[in-house]
C-alpha cells in the first residue's frame, strides 16, 4: 500500500478538486494546489482548510512552470483533475477544451516523467469521466473494458487525455492510475451544472430548464464518496489499471429536478405554489447522450470501496448546503454566471 504524504492536486479550486483537497488536508497531508483560477476555480471553496495547503496559480500548459512545481514541491503523487468540464461550454468553444484537457495533460505527463525518473515511488493519478464511453441503451453498464465512444467535444478531449496517460505508462513505464467517474454532485458545485442550477433557480423563482423530455439518465455520485474512492485507488490501486467509480444511483434528469423541487417544497416553500410548477422544457442539447451507468464492481471487489451516500441522502445534504451557504454561491450568481443557457450550437 502506498503512503502518499506530499500530493499535488491540479484543479484543486474546482468542484471535485476542492473536495479532494479538503479531505487530504483533514488527513494531515502536504498539499500543493495548482489552479489557473478560471471561471469555475474558486479559492473560497477551500476556506475551511485555509492555511493547510499551498496554492500555485499557473496554467498546466506551461511546461516550465510545471517542471518547477515538481522540482520544488517534490510530490509522491499528483492527482490530475484540472480540466474544462462543462459539455455545453465545449459545444460553444471546443478549442479551450482541447488545449487544457489534451495539451495540459501532455504537459503534466512530461513534467511527471522527468520527476519520476529520479523518484521511482511517484505515481500519476488521472481523474476522468464516464462520458468517454459514449452512451448506453436501456440496460447494461460501463465497465473498465467498455470501448471509448465520446460524442461531445468535452468527452472527446477527456478520452484523448486518458489515452495519453496510458501511453506514458506503456511507453515509458511511469506508474499511472486512471479513474472514470459518473456524475458528481454535492457542495461547492459551480451553478452551471444541473443540480445547483435547479436549486438556485428554485430559490430565485426562475424557470427550471429541462432538456428535451428530461428522459436522459445519469448515474449520480456524491462528491465525498468519489474523493474517498480516489484516495483508496491511490493507496491500493495497481499501476496501469483503470477503476470506474459510480454510485448505482440512476435517475432521469426529470426525476432529479422533481426530487430537488420536492425537498425545497419542504425546506423553502414558495408562496406561489410548488417548485415543480417552474419546470420548463427546452430544446435538447446537441448530441445529448441517452444514458450513463457505471459498474463499480472492480473498485468494490478488489479495493473494498463502498459509497456512504445514496441519492436520497446525498441530494438532501446538497440542497441543505446551498440553503445554508449563500455566502459561497451568491457572488458567483452575481458576477460570474446567472443561469443563462449555454451550448445551443
């Protein structure tokens, strides 16, 4: 079992990245956060572990800066989460997704390779998505053996980065670990994504946009369960292997929206009626994958992972967190993103 005490986390001010940084800091590890602080990067997401990590504001595409980061921090592990991640934004501007997700990953791999050659206990851990596998029909699950079939600029860029990480392992022998996760949700989630968007639109009394008929299915994973899986893979995973992380919590988009509405009817009722009355069906996303569902059996059986939250418990915690933490999301709503539609192509 590895014992990574010095960890670089790229994208550590983003949603999943900040959850990982908070967890690592609570465990007493030395953490260097590398983040460009684009629109979705928010240092406020690390407020509760302030002073327990180091922050390097740099672009992962900058080779000289990444080389220096490795040489100066001397990591045991890099958790690579930095990525452009919103499918709708990838439809509007795919170039930035190729630059960050593909070129940035290649840049980090080169810096890591140079470091690993004199520090053989180092491991490169790459965090990816189930969207690289494409879409499923009404049944079946993604496994680690599912062929890649990405359909959006975002998923294609992440598939490319996965292949690069494997290539550095196969070509140079550098130890790598890859995880592909289902849709995450939880606190500190930038409000362009479905669940925080619906919560905040409900609070503002705005329409709740549902793509198409709301029939697209996603497998939902509470972010803290994902973070614990990442740490377990880091400690016990076999270099060169891929591990899928999913919560067995399939819901249609419409079911998700109605669940959030029902919780808010209880916790923050509207004088005008039910929150569900705000649902508005809009034109579907171009190339919208029908269904994602992950089989996490390998992670569960080989490494002993088990999620602590189901969708019912996790979504209630999430809604309550947004009700309790207006200080975090209100500045974003006012200055960065107010819920407008993206990715119409």
